[in-house]
């Protein structure tokens, strides 16, 4: 069997199109232009690239983008003051503080200071708690992207036996809550899980978020299962000094021989994250204005029928 490739780039572009349509309709019909503030502290090159892409995507989708770049030496109190100002600013509907922050700043304190209603990254304990309680919440972007990708293969996740490998607060745990909300039967595996290959081989849906390149092998995959690979590790290309490539948590070539569908790395989960951030910004703007909240979690029927 050769797995169908789940094309995250195309699915993310389709989602971005739906989000941009919703943003344009809000501006035209209700004079509401969703706004996203991104705060970048220091000059981490990877963070600079992420922030640049987020700004471009926000503006390209008809929303307002507010960039705040602060030196790595900024104090925690000054950063908290900025977050407080953005919390009160009515044209800012979403606030994202790019992680990692410098070591002298307590990231949890900063994330907890963001108004939960503007927490488009979905990292605030209130949003995680609301997710756990099954209440409407802003959910983290990467897990949301995984759900949308899974739904391109399984329009309903109800009753699916799913395993999530990894229990981080930003991927594994919120993803498990989202999957429970979709009525899947969820196993969350982690570094202390015993017999992981056997546990994994029972699953109809495998989501790997570990951060270990090519960790999940072919023998762990039930024939026909859907595999979603969140992991991203940059590795040097053997024999090509200075060159590197991105590798996922799944041994892609061999897993594709048994899986029914699989995401590639790059081009799978990665592109979904920014599209989900834009979706959360539109949702946050609607929530704050008391307008109906659009549901972007279902892929369009075009994406579902794609083979
Ligand atoms: P993390 O380091 O916070 O968590 C890793 C998890 O893997 C932990 O819960 C740990 O228990 C589990 N783990 C470690 N070793 C294991 C083992 N031997 N067996 C089973 N489980 C094991 O990582 P994270 O932030 O959740 O990210 C995971 C991966 O996903 C990374 O490669 C990261 O770069 C990637 N990521 C991608 C995106 C994206 O595509 N947009 C977003 C976030 C994270």
C-alpha cells in the first residue's frame, strides 16, 4: 500500500482563503477589521522568520497587524505593561507573544497576563481549562491544524482509536482535549509509556509530537491508519556540508508503505499553524464584538474529496 499524502500546504491555503473571506465580510458588513498584535522580544532568527510570515499572512487576509519589537534586554515589568496596553486596545483582537522569551523573563507570567479573550495562541490557562471543560475556547493553533488535517481523511473522528505521542502543554495535551471533543477514543503516550510500538499499532489515527526525528517506524503503524506528523527537527544533510533538511517524528518513506494517509514534513502540519492563528484572530474579534463565531474546523468539501 502507498499512503495518500495529506497536502498541508494546499489545505492551509484553502483555510486561509475561508478566513480571509470571513474577515472581508466582517469589514464590509459590520465595520469590524480583526487586528493581531505580535510581540517579539530579542532577535532570534527563527522567531524573526515566524513573525515576518505571521505579519504578511495577517495583512494578506485583510486584517490589521501590529508588530511590537523589543530588545532582548527589556524587563519583565515593561513587557507586562505592553501586554496590559494591548489588552485594553479595542482595535487589537488577538495578542501573540512569540516564544521563546529571554531567560530573565517568566514566560508563564507573560502568557497568563494576556486577556484570555485575546489569547489567539490558546496557551492561557483559562483557555486550556475551558477546553478541558468542553466550553467554547480559543484552542492552540497546531492542535487545531492537526484536527483539520485529520478531518480531510475522516470527516467524523467519532469512535476512532487515536494515539497522540507527546503530552506537551502546547501540542499533546490540548490536542487530546480537542480529539475528546470530537468523540475519538484517545490515548496519550509519553516518554514513560511502556510498549509504545504495540500501543501505537492499535490506532486508526497516529499523531506524533515528540521532537525525535524518524522515531515512529513502519511496524508501529496499523495498515491503513492515518498518520499526522507534528515533529520538526532540522538535521544536517549527510555528505553535503552546510546543508540541512527538516525531518519529522515519523520515518516517512517506510511509514507511507503501510499507512492509508500521511502528512509530509515539511508541507504537512507546519503550514496549518499560521492559518489557524488567523482563524483564531477572526474568531476572537467576533467573540469580543458579540457576533456569531465562525467555525473553521471543517475542511471544505473540495479538500475532503481530494485523493
Ligand atoms: P516537547 O519537547 O514539549 O514535548 C515532547 C513530548 O514528547 C513530551 O511530552 C515527552 O513526554 C514526549 N516524549 C519524549 N520522548 C519520548 C519517547 N521516547 N516516547 C514517547 N514520548 C516521548 O515538544 P513539543 O513542543 O510538543 O513539540 C514536539 C515536536 O513538534 C517538536 O519537533 C516541535 O518542533 C514540533 N512542533 C511543530 C509545530 C508546527 O508544526 N507548527 C508546532 C509545535 C511543535
